[in-house]
C-alpha cells in the first residue's frame, strides 16, 4: 500500500458547527486544506470559487438539501467532476439511493466513525483522476478492500 500522503482541498458542508469542526480537525490533521460551509448556497458558492477535490455533504440542511446541492454540482461544468461523499443521519437506505441517483460518489452514515471517514476520503482521493467511471469504481472498491485487509492485520 502506498504510504505517501494524499493532500487535497476538501469542502465540508453541514449545518451543525460541531460536526464541521470535528470533520475539519480530522482531515486537517491529515494535511488536507479544509473549507467549510453551513448551508447549501454557501457550499455551491465555495465549490465554484475554490474548486475543491472533494465535498463532504450533509443531506439534511435548511433551504437547499444535500441532494439538491449534489444535483447542482453535477449540472455545473465547473463542479461536475468534484467527488462527493454524502453524510447523513436519515434513513440510510433511502438516503443512499437518493445520493447515488443525485450523483454522489459515496455515502457515510452518521454518527461518523473517524477511521471510516479517513479511509473513505483517502480512497476517493486516490481514484479521483481516473476518467472512466467504471474503472474509477473498480479501483475504489479494490482500494477499500486493500485498506480493510491492512486494518485487519494491524488489529
């Protein structure tokens, strides 16, 4: 497994300040540049201006939901290729389906497990530049499987 750290610009979108701060601390400690937005409108503005590599996107937010934000990110040529991980505490199965239909790359259920967040972020970032969606998905799954095997040998 490649031990070289992956550095990226990550936009965290959540209406709860404590969650934004928690995720920002975890990802900042890994060397990522972290941006934060408290609502969907701010998220879209920052995504267009700052061009993040990855967006961690809560579903349940006032005004614009995370699903609506994801749809708008995918519809805009400036942001359509940004990777999106939807994070939600709502009904996981329904939220997962809605997220994938909206164009999200991955889904995490709240409460967030720090290790799972770091593994998913690293996996998404490793495969973000593979242009073919099927190849990217295959590489992502292989990367997750390799990290899980590594974690099992460490425990």
